[in-house]
């Protein structure tokens, strides 16, 4: 069988990533296509957690991504946002999105790939996974027209939650973010009403708070920001990190709730009306806003990805959604 060279990003050990050569079939099997990557996106919070080895190997099955190789105990090939163009197979010549680790050439099942609308910039398509997460969380919240909401954390998921509320209800949303640079950026977006520093301002009370920081202190801020019978929609994944909360004040008499939201399962209030394809169609429709391009970082060449990921593992600041570029690799 004729094969072609490809390169993939692997986490070899905690905090250490490398580009490794692999081989893919030159002629994909029936029902599959060969894809040339043009972009992939790094979901900073999740991929930092994974890259530092902070995920239990017990989750190898339940939290595995499509086409993942290795395991959470490391080494591991991981990632879930690849945008590319079909080279061979039924998808040849088409721009597509697929959940796949960072890799220059990949054979994927046609049923796993989404053909992108012709008018959608391929860079913006890198927002699909995080926007799908945001949409599902807004569904989980079951916001009514008279309820107030805030978002804790101005990373890509938090900004996209605020954007989704703005698009679906017409309401700009309050952001709570401790990083001054992120806070200033969020305040310039049309879907952000105000941006507060949780250490300096007690915002609220709100009916609903969406928590996206991945930090226990952020979750505490979310609980503190909601009022009587307020609910916190928890989007963060903590891996093996323990979470400590102060529940001895108004948590019980305030009848507050923490609701986990995870994109792998459609929100219960939409399961009768939506399958995964219909949810994805709604995400594609939400991507028609040019202002979303501001969430994308300056492209990082794929050849420089190990160095970039090292800085991410250190906790260095990044754009809301770091973008990896493959052209010319």
C-alpha cells in the first residue's frame, strides 16, 4: 500500500511536546478521505491540562477525542479542531472541519467531516468546537427573557458564551475577568456589556453565571455573583485537580445550584429537537459574524508548535483562541 509522510504533534511527557513523523495511506479506504490541514486551533485550558499530564488515565475512554492516539498517562496525540481541504476521496477539493489532533495530513472518515459553507472563512471555522460548547451551555442554562446573566472568564469559551447569548437573545452580557488585558479586550466586543475585575468589584447578583476559567477561585466567584436560587453553569474541566469551595455562607439558604455542562451530550431540553448535526448547523449559522475573527490569535507555524505549546504549559498569556497554520509546512 502506497503511503505518504505526515507530521503530528504529540505530548511526550508532562509539559513536553514534539512533532513526530507518521505515515498515512495515499489512497484512502472507501468512505474516507485524505485531508491536508490548513489550520488547527488550540483549546488553551483543556490542552494545557492534558499537556501537563493532569488527566486521569481512567478517562481514556470517556474523554477521548476522535483519532486520539496514546493515552492521558502520556505520550498522547490529542486535539479536536482541524480545518483543511480534501485531497483524495469524496471530499477532494472541499473545505472541511473535523475533530482531529494537530496533524498535517490525515485520513478521516467522511461521516466525521463537516463540509464548510463556501462563504465561511476557513480561519473562523477553527472556532467551531468552542462555539458548540458555548451553545450547549446556553441551552443548559434555560435562560428566560427576564433573567440576568454573567460570564466568569474571558477566554475563548467565555467570550463565545457571551456572544451566543447576544445572538440568541439580543442582550449584551457582563464579563468578570481578573486579567487586565483580557478584560480590556472583552470590553471592546459588541456582545460584552461591561467587564469587571472580581477582586475589585462585586458584580451582580445575577440569575445565572457561566463559569469558564478552569480555576476553583473562578468557580467561587461564579457562586458569589448569583443571587437567590441562582444557578452556575460549570463549563470547566479540572482533570485531577481538587476543588475547594466556601459553601458555608449563602450557598444553602440562597438555594444556589451548580450545573455541569459538557458538549459531548446535547442539553436535555434540546434532545428531542436536535441531533448533533442540527446543533452543528446552528453553530455554522452563528459563525457569520466578522467580529469573531478578533478572537483568533496570530497564526503560529506548525513547525513552531512545540515551542508555542511550551509557553502555553508555562501559563503564558495567549490570544483567546491560538491558531496553528500548516500551509507551507
